[in-house]
């Protein structure tokens, strides 16, 4: 949970970088737009989840193509969304925001002495980004009482956080065999190879953009196919190109037709295109939007193809607004965008 300072650079970063001088870089990017917004991976993902939850619970036919009485038995009718992490003395706005969006805050540790985390990002016209981040109260995430809030039938996401908080969540999930989505991309600058491999190999789902997945594979010295054989399902977000899924059929939520078609396969490979929008305003929250949408659909029991589609649709709303939690999804527009990538 953090505050985000979002800036737009009207040109390309690469035009102002000299490759032969990167060892002594000194560059100032003058921006033409600045916004301060509530954010952080926990805030962004939980908000996306709360938005899509309302639509999927009240309109399951958008996914299933049938009315609620004909829904498969495996599909649940509700799920709870809650945050486990650290928040600082300036976190009152966050807590009010969570309450408004029906996000459970009982697992949040509030530190009254230090400020909440703060991230600053500059985005160029090609959607390349440069981040700076202050952890602040995020470190208190290590003090979360996981035993009070996480059961074995829960689905966790372990995403960008203070190293101690990140590893505390990872340790708990691994020790207690909790299913989790492992989002280690923004932790690659500090996490050791040993901890990274432990997090990946015990994950139910590994998620990241194509660069992050490539770096993770390189560091743990395993291929995507080898991970799938070990039961780790790999989700690669591809920005405007959509999302790719590589997984083991035995560990997936698949509809009957998919199960029939995958009996002779050792792995399945899926590709879901992105939703084309009229104008990309700010790509900052797209990844977290995808994660929130994907996780709620998965927790509710929908099949993998539909979970990936829902994630892409939520991401399409996120990129149309400045900030990461300022978008709203109407049921009509959600259905329209879902049909665009289902046709």
C-alpha cells in the first residue's frame, strides 16, 4: 500500500541515454504531467478484485453464457477480498478507501510513527517506465498474523513488498502449502536466487511480464516447460499483445471440453489477446488490474480461459485513467469488452 507519484515524459528515454556512458549516468527527464494517487500493488489488486467481483457475482451469465441456475457446481457464489501488509501514519485515506470498496482491512498492520510507502514513476511515450520506491511502513508486513487470516483453501498473491514482508508471506505460504500466485518481478533486484527458486517452485501460478519471466527463468536455471512439469503454471503478460498461459492440465480449472481435448497433452498453452481501447492514458495499473480480475475469476471457480479473459478486460479499464484505482467498470461495458475477445 503506497502513494504513487505518476509523471509523463513526452519523448523516448532511449533518445537521451548514451549506452557507452551508462556506468556514469546523469540524466534529468522534464515531465509535462504529474499526478499523486493512492496505489501500491495491494491497493491496486484489491481494488480491481472488488470492482470485478460485483459484476461476476451479480451477472455470472457474462462468463458462462447461461443463467445462474445453470452454473457449474464448482463455481462459487461469493469470495472475500482482504489485504495483508503494512500501512503508515498517513494511511487513513487508504483505510477509508478500502472500507468503501468492501475490502477487509483486519490483516493490515498500521504503524503510527512512519509514513506509508511512496513510489514515483516516469513513463515515456513508448510506455517504458522508470520507478523509484520508498518502502516506509511496508516493512511492517512481516508482522502480519497470517494464521488469523489465511487458510489452506485460500488463494494468496505474493507481490511487490518490503523484502522482509515479501519473504514472510512466502515462508508462510510454502510452509502451510497454501496456493499462491507468485509475482516476484519487482523483487528481482534484491531477492536471492535461493529464495526466488523456493518461491517459484512452490507456487501454483508464476506471473510476470515477458522481461520478468525471462529473468526469473534465467536465474533459477529452468525453462517454462520444466516449470510446468513440476506443477508451476506460468502466466506471461504481454502488454498490448495480451497474455500467454503455459500450464499443466491436471492442475487447472478446465471446462469439460478442455479436459477432453487435453487428455493426451502434458501441458496446455493458451493465448488471450488484449482488449483494444480508444486511448491508453496511463499503463501503470494494467498489470495489477489483470491480477485482480484473474484472481477473483479463479477464486470463484471459472475455467482458465475465462479467468485470463476477465484479467485482460479489467486491465483495459485501468489503462484508460490516470492513477491505478480511478476507473469504474459498468456491467454493460464489461460485457461489451468481454465479447470483443471472445468472438
